[in-house]
C-alpha cells in the first residue's frame, strides 16, 4: 500500500518532546507512523504503525498525557487526564 505522507488539512504534528524538532509522517511495511527524524535527537521516538494518518498523528500528539500520581504504599494510583 502506498501512503501520502503529507499532513492532512487541519492537523498539526507537535514537536518532539526531547529535541523540539517537528515530528514527521513516515511509512513502514505495517502502515504509517509519526516519528522524530532529527538525526541529533538522542531518543528519536516513534509511534506504532497505523492505517490512517489521523490515527498516527493523534497517537503522537497525545502521547504521555496520562500521568500517575504517586501515593503512599497501600493506595491505588489515580490516573489524571
């Protein structure tokens, strides 16, 4: 399958949280993903592969949104949006 790697209208890809460069749509055998393509980025994060550009962009832009509060032992952690 051939993918168009241009960003759809109305969607923006957020910058890499580690180096600040804008993430880019990329293609592999499984589908399309968003990743940091900065060769100087030490982490170079990528998303999983998706069938749609919108899903890949959503995964990139919403990564790490849920944070876990650290509570004393014996209490269950609470997810915060």
